[in-house]
C-alpha cells in the first residue's frame, strides 16, 4: 500500500460517517432518490449510485481495494469537502443539501 492510498483510505473513512446499514436504509428513502444530478438517461443520480458503491467499499478489506476503488474514494472525499463548504444557513435537517451529502455517505448532522 502506498502512502497516497493510506491517506485516501483514512480520509474516506473520516468523511463517510454513515454505517453501511444506515446508508442502505437511506438509499431506499424517497428523498434519497429525489435529490442529486440525474444521469443523462434520467435514471439514478450520480450521488445515489455513489452511495451504493460506498456500501461495497465499506465492506471490502483494505488489502483487497483496487485502483478503481481508491479513485472512487478520492471522488467521495472531494465531493464531501466541496459540498460541506456550501452549507446553507439555518437548520439543515430537512434540506436537499443534507440529503445530497447523505447519498455520498456523509450525514452533516450526525
């Protein structure tokens, strides 16, 4: 494992603060399916698809992670960092902003 992979793994585990079970339950909720940028065919949003991949990554042993897995982990870390900087004012409990982050495995009110 390279130093970069080790750092990516640590950052990913820091930003993903939902358990696989919590994320799976969330991804089945209507609000989860409603938010986010939809694919060009109008199907599943990018974040929702990412959430399903995050569940897989959380269940994968560190030694079994591929280059593609690390690339997705970096994408998750980048998204969460960028999106949290856009936090709206006030109570965010029931906002699309929070719901989008939750699709990426991060609950900002947890």
